C-alpha cells in the first residue's frame, strides 16, 4: 500500500536536504516550500505567528491536494511547513517532524546561500519565536519526531525505517 508522507518542521531543520536525499535515492519526493506549491498571502490581522510581518506562507491547497491524491504505485514524500497544512491532513498518511536545537538551526540559516529565508538577524529572531510557539503544535500532529543534528543520510534512513 502506498503512503503519503509529510516531512515538516521549522525553518532550518533540514526539510529540503532530506527531501533532496530521498529523491537522490530514487523516491518520489517533492519540496512544497517553493512557489509552484506555496505562496505568500496577507496574514490575518493580529496573527503574529507568521514568518514575515503581515505575511504568511501557505500551500496552494488545490495543487497540493491534487498531488497528494494522484494514484501512484510508490510512496510520495512531501516536505514543507505552512499555516494551512492541517487542511490536508485528511490525505496524508504519516507526518514526520524534524527538529534540532535552536543553535543548530541558526547556524544552518546563517549558512544558506542566495536569498533564502532566515539569513537576517530579524528573520532568525522570528524563527526562534516561531519554534517556541509553533513547534509544539507540529509535535502534537506528528506521528514521530527526528532530531536532525545527525548527517542527512542518517535522518533519511530513520524516516525510511519508520514508514516502510
């Protein structure tokens, strides 16, 4: 039986690296934290649990639902974290939470190339706030949690051993 597995976690926990390693190993693996699958929207007034002031990152629900409902013969791994992802939990079989200590996450964010989220001091402070407020909610909805201080290959091995 094929499964739809969501790999989630806060910025800097290694979601993109894990999904890339799964794809490298030949698994059907898609990063949802890209414009094809997600986009910025105006946040609800008073909502301060957002990555940017006044803006929130959300999945394009119709596209993501369509992807998750494709009747394929192999497992589908998707990664991402968005305000509205709980609206798709009904079509996700397993939720994996990636986590790491704040110091590890900040080091990873500082090391991002290009214009990736989390490189400025303000974004890093926001990530710390979101970890405190949002990560416990992610933990409640996840089936299991993996500490990603280990090499990516080891993290992927752990995921595969739990969803096989």
